[in-house]
């Protein structure tokens, strides 16, 4: 029998610290697969952000720079400008990218930095214990929105893929999910497409991946997984928002 | 008098509740108390641990290097904290889950209690922590059993007050396993 | 036609594979692994088609999948 | 005796803020202080207050600046990296003479470091981590009760002296639970806030700012600030002395370290060593006089900190010329909290 | 004869420090007129930013809080939440709002804070001596883009009105200019409309005003004024981008 | 003698950075240092370097962090409020042991303050304005020539000790023009940067980080940093002495103030007063030994700063126990630069 | 029908009013005011319609405008 | 020898160029020099001012409280800096634009030169600064006139070198107005 599924080479063979059913693991794997596919592992410099994905270097077998919370796009800019021949990606949560790091992502995107951004949207701050994020859905209860997110006071959840699409510097933007095989296979495709932009020097590429955080949603993994395809995908529509290159 | 204790186990074994209960009991007795939980990264991987210090006067340090007693609910905890108990101290160990054959502390008293079995017998495996606290209180006299049972009302959320009688039984069962 | 290998030490018992399997062959076992999780198990291995969807969805890369004489699915 | 509650240090801060009349909170999540925003997100809406989880620490400190400029009591909290981000805003608040309480439940660094208890933000807090040579009130609680009481004091000092006040704690005092008597807000005579923006109405225009461009204006402003700091220093320095009367060696320590040291000192006393504790409660203003007075008699100080030596400089600058100041530091990190036993050893070494 | 044009009451009768031909003066006056129109002067708290408009308090006869560079929307949020009965506006340059203050404007807008933002876009950092701004046009020479803004490295000029329009919290957004009587009269109308949103509690309103900086553009005032209606308005299209309320 | 150019202090820094091999600059405009980015925006593109005007000071310091992690020489510059914003990033760089040069042409504060020369960022620079108890190299040039030479030194020290290095100046040394000899980059033996990220290739994974969560790991890391600081202190402290040999009073001053003081000292000498100058060139490491040695003989120090008293603490901590340290400060602002005549008066007062 | 008053001390001589006036009545004078600027002046006051456009465009509110018996233009 | 001077006027009167020229001349003579301009807010409202210190040895302070000489090109500058000149010092004043009747400094030498007129006569009002520098150099001997003329090449951008001969004339005209 032939092996039809194996661990990507770029992903270390270790246990992760992620909670059961957390999609960070899946998204990590898809990113590693894309790295394998394009053969960029050896020239990749990953930029880790602060959040549940802070241990990027523990899981990917690549060089990694750790950025302060929210600043990964700026760090990646410094890395890529100094080493234009390297493959540079950031991996950021929604607290990291859509709150504290708003200015950095917008301006890196606007400059059209030749990097790839993997943005994991799980509608909460995972690592710090489930506080409200800019992406928390209206009505969603979190540890700092105990009565549910109130649009009148807290605003509506922010749609980063759509927002960034407005910027000329963005070459590719898509929102994906990994909650079922169909979405997952599409996610795989879009992540690879995003990588291809950078591999061929075609500019800034952005993937927003919807992700489950069973722990902080107070749900079991299956229910959490369902929420991704349910109310989350209802609000954060999956799809390719911008695709400027012909390959 | 000053009592200090480590309570350690899996998340889910009710370690923090045990520490809280002990603390409330001390407060009821008019004593001072300090409860210091391990948190954040330390508790990743599902470990739970807390330090409780009870004193008539000032509690002083909430941080304890070598406690006089350790209440150990699972294997990892024994491996991590067993060696820290003060010479002459006591280890109260949940023998249902812990293999003590490799634990070498001739300078400590080791009390083995099959807490899971006892809790099960009383009808709920989740009462392991109560068995443990009962044993600790009875062994050390840090707080009276009556204070513990009185403290249940404070330590448990309203919706769980219905379990108080069962918990009292578990405390007593634990206490019954030790001689002071 | 197919076969999967579940790494019981890596499995965190999230159950996502159980809903991904088109044949509904997977379920969580009763036994607890060293980290306190109940790992997935396959009930009727002979019915496994090697579609690898369980492996794809597993967040912990705890499943490897094999198939007879077909090109690897990527 | 009123009822003793059993409360986490962080929550005591949040409770005290409410008791002190604070109805406005602006913050951004960070371990190990998230209990504070979590508590206030539950309670403030009930009191018609405003809880905003801001987009960042920078936004938080500036929301605090804005709210404070209108005269309300307001607060932000964070931990070390987040406090670094607030430095510009703190400098602006100091420059514009705005009250406002900032809580730093600090963690270990530098950089991302870890989340364990640390006292390595001492310099940042008391010397002014921001630009321009200002000071803020810095209070260092060492028990849950003090987390509560000093938070109320922080609001009062901030209003009395029109300057930001900081609570500097760590995860030991933040995460531990202890009995708490929820004291009422002290009856402090506070100056009228006749400087707040409120819409000028038919009155005079008011401006809250730190920009001073006229010849000599900024210097005069700085000198006024300096005078205020001197006044603060003369009036508000607070400290605890424990067993110092006959001590031959005095431990200097603040916050959580002072708690650990206290047990070590009790142990030392049991062994017959005459050891005491001088615990600064206000880190700024630093209790210089207490050290000066004490070292007129006791010539041996052992300064202990969770860092590689920061407060020790202020101790050295305060003691009598002929006093010996020794230092023992444990830079923070997972598994690096000193134990009373360890500090006892240090006491014996320097006794 | 009747006086058909007079100085608005909310504008102090003093000489400004603005350079000859600088549109800041005109925009100040229009804002003061809107204040007069709605009778809000007495309950207004202005938030000054850092830039050529830092002396707001010197020119408007209103209470003012000075914000650190870029942070006016956060300061205004604090002010407005603490004093919901006051009329709060910020006045910010393009360095202030579109560069360092990106996160603050996006999130204040997204929360739908009930404030009015006057954004003065002069394609440069005026106060600091004419450096490149996020709004500097492609090819424009500034003191830090001596060879002209290079889109490949510096990105395209950012269109804030369009970007903010994406956010649900934004109730009103318009881009105006004051370079000729027609545009100016329209600017006056839109500024008043923006004020009305706040006066009637209808949410976040945003005015982007194109503005000349003759000094740093190295142009005489007339040529600078022409540039506003020319290449600037070509790229930054005037118009109302969002107008959600019926009055 | 090679040709003497006539150059502005700020430009000397930019020229020196290029001579030192720096090809990457990230910054955000702020007075009074904008000459630096302006110069580099012209010159770096010609050298195939990268000049980025970032969206903020925070982005700048983090671009510096990223570039530096790849091993290139890189720089950022700003002035006081902007430097406050960089504090978190500086702490991360210190924690990750990244070299990189940060220029602070500081201005007066606190808050927005003004743009005049100031030395009120001394504490922020040398005690660590960011969190976590780290240090960075801090150099204080007092002439255009030193702006140039010390910038090159900053790059070397940063690489030698794997830590950020700061040039701390103000508008006096930044805006003035003086003759400059554009020295060649010194031939320094530099360690191989075997820690940089570069794409692992077939080699070992490399990680640039400041997160250390293992038991005892962060403490060990901090202790290693501390050892490095001690080494730096032992080896790299630099200072200038002027007329100290027979001095009965020595003025301590750095940067622009030292220049002003020098004239005052020359005037004092003309009047027969035995006055000297001890000018720290490295503010961190502070030239403690120089003060200790000097005050074994000369017991009177007059510390002069453009602030209300900051370096004076390090002076007090360094001098012999029986030395008298006096302080004269002018907090900065428009029209508040002291003149030589004024300092002469102070010298006479304390002589 | 109309009249304007130019405040020569406030005028910075930018000239914007000169292009705003539909009648082309305004120009910059030769004389220098106390700040070194050459203020605007009106050439043929009798032709002024009081349209106030010069006043509207003036960044320095240096012009006041008057008109006969019409409602104020806002 | 140490020479220090304030040069002050409107922006546009070439004050900074005058200071630069003086500095270059000093450099040509192998001297040390420090040129310190007022900048930023100080220069708002169109004022321009700089301090130049020239010395054989160390220049010492670039900041001067009371200069030995002030070169004053307009009224505001006289009002601001006239009083600062050191007793026994010199004020070189552009009498074309400055009203000196209210200026009371009996302890200083006051040299009045109608610089605008002189510059106009030479064909360009913008050469006021050259007249001033010429007068300063001739009066103080801080630098030689030949050094000044040699320095023009350094101080002026290439495209303005064609004006050098005219500038030299202006310098000389200024110098001709003073006696040392
Ligand atoms: C300056 C700063 N502020 C706050 C934090 C605390 N912090 C750590 S991770 C995190 C956010 C985590 O949420 P997210 O980015 O959504 O990632 P997730 O953990 O959900 O994957 C925060 C606020 C920090 N480390 N630094
Ligand atoms: C934190 C910080 N960074 C930089 C500055 C310097 N600074 C003052 S104003 C300004 C920008 C001015 O440009 P803009 O916002 O476009 O307003 P304008 O002056 O053009 O009206 C800058 C960068 C500052 N004061 N604070
Ligand atoms: S907390 Fe949430 S995001 Fe973090 S590992 Fe657990 S499930 Fe994943
Ligand atoms: S998806 Fe993976 S981790 Fe989850 S139950 Fe299945 S095998 Fe286990
Ligand atoms: S520099 Fe530009 S924006 Fe500033 S006042 Fe002058 S013209 Fe206006
Ligand atoms: S528009 Fe105003 S400032 Fe400009 S020239 Fe006319 S009157 Fe003078």
C-alpha cells in the first residue's frame, strides 16, 4: 500500500501544546505542506507572533524570528528587505493582527511587502484566556464580554480579509476554514496559492483561516468545529477576495 | 502555628478547590491564610498545583520552598514535588493513581490513601479532592473538620451546594484514613 | 483498499476524525492515554477506503493513511 | 471586625478601584493581570461605568488620558511589555499633570521573557521609563489587603498631586488569594478639579496639554513638577518596619519579595539572629529618610530583589555614608522564585 | 449693508502660525462655522493632534485636550465615554491619522465612537519639514522620498475615506477640498453633515479634507492650491462615501 | 591631515552609519533628528541599501529587530517621544541579544514638551526604559566629530556584545555644524554572527527569541546577560578628563552640557580656579572607576545636567564615600540652555 | 452693491482670493506688512458684488464681506 | 583667540549662509569652529539666527550667552539680541532696516551700516548677508577677508558660483565700512 497521507517534512515530529480540537494544528500542517510543495523550507524565515502560536519554532523545522505582540509584519519587513532571497511568512492570531498589530499589518500590506501572512481568526484571545477579540461575533460571550459582545459599545467584528483587499499593495487575499474536508482541501489550495505569490515575487499574500478555540469557547471540539462552519463562516464569508496574478 | 502545604494533581482533580476550601476553613477559624496557585504556562499540559499557608499570626511568605506537607493526587506531581517536602514532613498520596515504589523519602512520613476508590465508593470520582483535604486536616490539625464542612458553602458555587452532604462524607472518609 | 495508523500517543481525542470519515468508521475509545486523552480508534478497518480525510482533518497529525495502488492525494 | 472575604490580589485591585469611585477602565489583555479587566467587564456595566477593551495598550493609556482630562477617576492595567508600550502616554499624562491609575502586574523579561513574578520593572517605574524626566507615584503592595488599600490610596494620591499613580505588583501578589477586609474608601480631602475639560460653557477656555513653547515656559513647568515631587517625597513616603529596633542586619525588600523575606527573618530570629525588615511601600517617593535614620544605627543592609539589582541603587543613595549595602538578586523566570530558606541562607551569609 | 461674511464665534480673533496659502486655516474656519451652526461650542471638547494643527487651542475658543501623535481617536474615546453629553472632535493630519495612528482611527471608527474626525490630507508631514506621508502621491518628491515616492517600495498612497467606509461603525464619511469656491461650499456642507451625525447621536463621522502645504511642496500658494484640485483630487476622489442616516 | 568637512551633527551620524557598513535604516520623522532619515533616504538607495520610512516608531524598531536578526547592520533614529514608543522593541532586542543602533536626538519633555535640547532621557537610556531589567550601550557624543566616531563605535560595540547600542544626543550636538574628519571605519575584530536566521538550508534550525519558559532557563539567560554587562563595564567604559590633574573641583557633565561647561572651566582657570571636567562618553557602561579614582584625591564634584538630576545618581554611586557631589540642573525648554557664564557662576558657588 | 474689508495685518499675501474673485478685482499689493507679507488689495471696489467668495477662500479670515439688503450667505 | 558672534535677521536675509561662510573661512584658516543655528519652533515666524564660535584651540561651548559681537539684520533681532552683547562688545547693525534710536548700550560699540542700500547699489538686495560678514570680519579679524572669499566656493552651491565675484564685492564693501 502506498502512503497517501504523511507528515510534511517541514513540520517537526513532536507533540504540540495545542488543546484538543484546536485548528492551529491543522493550519500549521497546511502551511508546512505548502512549504514542502514549493521546496522553500531551507530558505524560509518564519516570523512568530505572540499568541497560542508563539511556539512556531517548536513545530516548524525552519529558522524563526519571534516578534513582539502584533509586530510580526514589521519584523517580517525587516527580514525580507535584508534578505530578499528568503521566503518569509508571519503567522498571527486575531488579537495579534487585528487589534494591537492593526497599523503594522495595514502598512506592510499597503507597501506590498513580498511576504505571506497567515492570519488565524478564532474570534478570541486564545493564549491569554479567552478575552474578546476584534473578531468576536456580536453577542458572543468571552471573559471580557461577559454579557456578549455589544455592537453599540464594542463595534462589529472586523473583517480583515475584506479590509486588506482595499489596499493596492495586497496581491492575494482569501479566507479559508479547515472545519470539514471540503473547506480544508480548499484551504490547502489557497495557502499554496498564497505561497506561490511570494515564490514568484508577485507581492503580498494574505490568508485568513477561521479556526476553532474549543477551550476558550467553552465547547467540546466537535461543537467548536461546527461553530466554525456555522455562525463564523456566516459572518466571515469564505472565499478568495483578491487574486491579481496569473500563473 | 504555621502550616504550609502543596496540593498537586491533574487539572480536573479539583486541586484548586481543595486549596480554596482549606483557606476558607482557616478564615472561619479566624486564622490568616495565603493561597498561591500555579498559573499560566506552569499549568499548561493540564497540571494543577497550589500552595496554602495557614498561620495564627502573619503568614509571611506565600511562597514555600519545602512544605511540611504535600498532598499528591497523581504521578507527575509526586515526581515533581515529592522531593521538596521538608525532612520530617508528610506526603499524603493518592495511591489510586500513584506508583510509590520508586519514591524514596525515609525522612518523611508517607500516607497512602486510595482516594479515587474512596470517592467512587461515595458515588463520585470527582470528590478525590475532598478525601484529600479531609486527610490533610485530620493529619495536621491545620483546620478542624467542622470548619472544612462549614467552609463548603463558601468554596462551592451556589448551584453546587446540593452536593455538600456528599462532600462532607468524603472529607470525613479522608480524615478517617489518618491518625494524627 | 485502505488503511490508517492512529498514533495513540499523539491523539488528543478531539473526535474531529470521527465526523470526517465518510464511512463513519472512527470513534473515541474508552481507554485513556498517558496525557489523559481518549484516543480515536477504527471500528471496521476492512471498510477503510484510504480516502485520508480523517488524516487531513486531524489537527495533531496523529493519523497516517495508506491506499492501494493509487496516486497520493495532495 | 468586618467580614473577611477571600480574594485574589488582582481582583482586590478591581474591587478597590470600584470602591474608590473609578467607573472607567481601559485595557488590553495580558497575563498575569487579566483578572482585573475580566472583573471590571462584569461589574462596571452594572454601575453605569465604561469598560473598554482597547485595541492595544497604547490606545488604553490614551483613553485613560482622555477620560482623566474630563475629571473622572479612571484606570488601566497591564503587565511589563504592555507597560513599556504605555511609556509615551505616561510621559504625556505626567506632563499634562493628569491623575490616573496604572497597574503593572509585572512579569519576567526582557522581551517576551516569561510570565513569572519579577521586580525588574523597578527602574522603569520609579525613574521614568518614558522620556522627559518626570515621576509618577509607585506603590508596591505585598498582600491582598494592600492590593486593595493601596489601590484606593493610588487614586487619592493621583488626585491630590495631579499625577499618574502606579501599582507595581507581580504574579505572586496578583494571583494569590488571601483574606480581605473590603475597607470603605478613605475620606480624603481632595482638591477641586478646576482644570478639567468639560465644554467651556460661558466660562474660560481650558486646555489640557504638555506642550510649552514660550521662552522659559517649559523650564518653569518642569521646575514646578520638580517641586511637586519634592513635596510628595516629604509627605507621602511610606514603608513598613519589622523587627528593626534591635536589628544588626536589615533586609530591604518590597512587594512579594518582602513577603518571602519576612518568613526568612522570622526563621532567623528563631535562630537568635537580630534581623529586621525595611519594606518600602511607596517606591516613588522612595523612603529615603527611613533608610537614613535606620542606618544611623544599623550599618548592615541586605537588599533583596527579583532582578539583578535596581532598588539597591536607591537604597545606596539613601543610607548613611558608612553603611554597608549588600545585594542578593534572583532574576526572574520559571522556577526562580526564591524560598524563605534560601533567603535565610543569604541573611546568615551577610549577618 | 449687511455683513455677509464674518469670523465664526468659535474661532478666536488671532493671527495663525500657518504658512501663507495653507488650507489648515480654511478648514479651521469651516469647523468653527459648523460649531456655531449647531451651537455646540460651549459643550465641545476638541482633541488636538501633533502636526501643524497642534495649536488648535490657540485658534478655537473651546476646551481642548492634546493627544500624543496619532492617538487622538483614543483620547477622544476616553473623553466621549466619560462625558457623553459633550461634542467631541479630533483634528488630525495624514501622518498622524494614516501612519502612526492607523490602529487608533480604525478601531475608534470600528467601535462607532460617537465622535467626529476631521482628517487633513496634505500628502506630507507638514510640521516636521515635509517628509513622505502614507498619502504622498506616487512620484512625489519629499524630503524622505528624494527620488519620488516609489510604489514598489513605499506602496501606493492610502485612501483613508474609502478604507474606513468598509467599517460598520462608520456612519458618515466624505472627502472634500477647499481649493475653490465650489468645493469649499460643498466642504462646508459635508462638515456640517458630519457634525449633525454626532449632534443627533448617530455615530462616527469622518471628513477627509484635501489640503495644500505650499511650504513643503516647494510651491507658491496658488500653484499648491491648483495641485489640490488637480493631481490630488484625481487620486483622492472627492465625494460622500458613506451616509447612513436620514435627517 | 585629511580634509576637514563642515557637517551638521545629525548628518555626521548618517555618514558614519554608512561608513560603518549600515545599509538598512528604518525610521519615522521627528524633530530634531529628521536630517538623519533625510540624508539616508538620499544615500542608501545609491548603495543598494534599504531606507524605509515606517508607519511609526514601533514599526521602525521592529523592522530593525527583523533586519538585525538576519545579521545585517541596521539603524533607527528618533527623538524622545518616539524613543518612548520603542521601549518594548528595545527590550525585545536586548532579550534576544540583537545588535542594532538606535539614535535618540532627544528633546524636552515630559509629554510633547518642546523640541529644545534636553538630557532628561538619561534614566530612560541607561536604566532601561523598557521592562525586564536589561541594559544597552549608551554613547553620548559632544562634538560633530564624536557624533561620527561614536556612531561607528556603536555599531562595533553592538556587534561585539550582541546588544543594542544607543547614541544619545540632543539638538545642540545634532543641529550644530563643525569641522569633521571622516575617519575610516575602525578595523575591529568582530565575532562571526553564527546565530542569525538565514533559512536553515541543510543546517541546524536557528531561532531568534526572548521567550524562555523552561525551569530556570530565563534566570540563567538573565544571569548571562548580567555577566555580559559586567564585562562591558570592565572593558568599555570611556570618558574624557580635562584639567583634572590638579583640580579642586571637578565638573561632571556629558554631551552638549559638557561642551558648555568646558568653556566655563576655561574661564574659571583664567580666574585661577583649579577646576576640571570629567565627561562620561559611555553613559552605559558608566565610567564608575574614573569617578572612584578621581575622588580619591579631589573631593568636590559639581554635576551639571539639562534636567532635574539624573546622571548625578550614577555619579553619587561611583564616587569615594567622602566626596561631596553637588548638582546644578536646568530642566530643558525654549530659552533654557545654560550659558558658560552661568555655569561659571555655579562653579564659583561650589568651589 | 457689495463691499469687502481686508485686514492687512492678517493677510499673508497668499493670493488665493485673487483667483476666487469672479470679478477679478483682487491683487497683491507691492507694499510689505509688518510680517513681511504683501497683502491683497481691491482694485475697483465699486464693482464688488459682495459675493464673499474671496472671504470664503481666505485661509486667514482676513476678509470680511458686506452686501446690500440680501440674506447672509452661509 | 576665541571669537563668538550672533547673526540674526529675517529668514531670507541669508543669516545661515553668512554663518556658514564664516565657518568655512575659519576652517580654511585651520581654525576650529562651531556653528549653531536656531531651528524648529524658534525659527517660526520667519526669524533666522545662528551662533558662530571660532577658536584656534578648542571651541568649547557652541552655546553663547553673551557674544562679543552681534550682527543684527532687522529690527526684531535688535530687540531680541541687542541686550545680550557682552559689555565692551560690538553691535554691527543693518541701519537700512533697524531703528536704533531706542537702543541704549553705552557699554558697546555700535556700528551702523546701511546694508540694504549697499547691497542694492552692488546690484542685489540679497547680498545683505555678505556685506554683514565682510564688516564683521574686518572689524574683528576673526577671519581674513581672503579666507572669506575663498570660502564662498564651499558655502555656495555650485549653481551659484557665478555670483561669487559680486559677493566678493559685497564682502569688501562691508569691510570698507569699519575700522578695526
Ligand atoms: C504587548 C503585549 N500585550 C499583550 C500581550 C499578551 N498576549 C499574549 S498572546 C495575546 C493574544 C492572543 O490572542 P490571538 O492573537 O488571537 O492568538 P491566539 O492565542 O488566539 O491564537 C495577548 C494579548 C503580550 N504578550 N504583549
Ligand atoms: C511619537 C511621535 N513621533 C513623531 C513626532 C513628530 N511629529 C510631529 S508632527 C508630525 C507629523 C505631521 O504631519 P501630519 O500629521 O501630516 O500633519 P501636518 O503637519 O501635515 O498638518 C510628526 C511626525 C511626534 N511628535 N511624536
Ligand atoms: S487556547 Fe484555543 S487557540 Fe489556544 S491552543 Fe487552546 S484551543 Fe487552540
Ligand atoms: S482528529 Fe486526531 S487528535 Fe482528534 S481524535 Fe482523531 S486522531 Fe485523535
Ligand atoms: S508647513 Fe504646510 S501644513 Fe504646516 S502650516 Fe505650513 S503650509 Fe500648512
Ligand atoms: S486669501 Fe486672505 S491671506 Fe490670502 S491674499 Fe487674500 S486676503 Fe490675504
